[in-house]
C-alpha cells in the first residue's frame, strides 16, 4: 500500500517504480531490478496525457507498460471494474507474460462492498493477492489518508478499513515536509513492513 494526502507524490513514486521495473534499473538503495512488464489501472489519471508521459520522463520503456482500460463482455466493451474483473485481468497478464508489477489506483475501488468493513475488504482484496502470487508480481495499491486522522499512526490513517494496512506486507506513506510547506520537497517513508526492517 502507498498512502498519503493529495499532492504528496503518491503517483510520482508509483510511476518511478514502474519505470524502474520496465528497464531493469536500480532501486534507490542501489540494488538491481529485474526487467519486466507493468500493468496499471488508474481511476484517477489519464494514461495518455498524465501517466505515460511521466513514465517516459523517468526513463521507462513504453513497450513494457500496459494500461488496463476496457473489458470485452459478451461482444461489447465496458470499463474495467477492479472489483469483479480480476479473472479477466489474470488471463491478459498471463498472455503478456513477465508481469512484475501491478499498480491499482485507488485500491479502494477493488472493494465491491463497504470499504470500512474488515471482512468485506479482506474478501475483496484476496483476488488481488492471488493474482500477484500467480503472476509472481508485486502489487502496489494507492490510496489516500482518511480525513481528520492527523497525528495518528500512519497505518491507521489509510482510508477505509484497517484491513488495507493489515493485509499488505508493506505500507509506505508520502508526505510534504512540514517545516517547508511552501516547497516542493516530499518524503517517502515506510510505515509498516512484514518482510523487512520496520519503522
């Protein structure tokens, strides 16, 4: 999960991750990344005028980026619905091959029911978890912080049920530097990790 207030750089971070994967580049700590394909579904930004130009600006390979848009349903096209189209996405991803990263923005759209109910969130996120396992890919869900949660633990600030943060292996958060509110400087922090250092 990658969470934060609006304008703190969530999409910027996610697309820089995507660009790194497409070229098999280096992560900020200097470790190598195995090159692979990236799938992106965004309910907030347009691929052609926002997402792809950013990936290109970060040096990404456009031939390895695939935007999830429409689904063929009984001979007609309709918008992709992350809450019910994961099986079709799996078929497409397997046909592409070598998918290493799936970005879903916002991750709350995967939940068909009440995104504040733990059981419903866990049930609806499970197909996404299963998809990542079957593909051998990382899944990055982007979300906002809940309003009125300042000064609380960042994991507790993730919008919706605590299950979003609890189910994720890693929760990262973005923020503006408080001492420099007028500057463009942002920070990326690890709020939780079940598979590495925490804090």
